[in-house]
């Protein structure tokens, strides 16, 4: 049976976090959709809240260490990525963007990505297409056509075609299609050959 690795990136700041809940539901729906295609899933969760200090240090030093290094390897080495952020002031969170800034240029090129976002009000829903999608287009990823935005009022058990559950299943089905057709990741995303900027300057 074919296996695909999936990194689930969540940038929620609170505990419990609706952002993490949405990320988990997207991952579970993707696993179900892939199982229907005869594909097994190996899932790795990356909770940015737990790595906030390491992310800040990496932005300052230019080199990810410890848990952040492992998280970067998980994200870069996965066959597909689910990326979910809370929306603050009509855009993704600073922590989410700082993690993206840690990644090497080209690290996510061609990777299938499912986008998700949460906010307290539906008036922030356009942030997914106005902020997140351009960011991942710049990173040259293959983003799923359907992104999933969840406002506070969306967390119910409604099953009509506009409900959160329906949108999650639709996005997961599209994502599973991309993952099933894509080749497994060619590398692990390891950073063993990474050279800090100060060392590059010294070599010059």
C-alpha cells in the first residue's frame, strides 16, 4: 500500500486552540479521503506555540536549532502540508509568518498544501485568499483550490453544503487527490548542510 507523509502546521496561541482543532479535523478528513484511495498516511503535528521562543531566536540568528530544526525538517520533508493560522488584523499571525521566514528559499516548491484559518468573525474570511494564498504562491507550492476558514459561529454540527464539516471534507478530498498523484518527497529536508550567514561572510 502507498504511504504519504503529512505535516500539520498549527499557529494557534491559546490552549485549547480552535486553530489546532481545525488542523486536526483537516488532517483526519484527509486521512479518510486517502484511505478510500488505498493510501496510508503518516501524520506529524507541528504546534508553533510550543516553538515560539525558538522561532524568535532563529529569526535573530538565522539558524534553527533544537525542536525548531526538527519541525522544519518535518515540514520540508513531508509529502504534503496542512497549514492553519489564526487571523489577526486581516492577515496570518506573526508567529506563522516568522516560521515561514525560517524556511530556506525553495524549500516548499511543488509541495501540495491545504490552507486553513480561524477567526472570531466571518468578516476576516477574505484573509485566506488575500494574505495566505499569495504567500504560498510566492513559495511556489501547489495549494488546494478550497481553503477552509472557520469563524466562531461555524463550530456547530450543521451538515448542509455551506457548513464547516462539508467544507472540510471537500478540501480534504481535493488535497487527497493532489497527494495521491504527486510523487513522494525526494528528500528529508534535513539542514545538515546549512551554513549560517556569518560563516558565509567569513569565508568571503
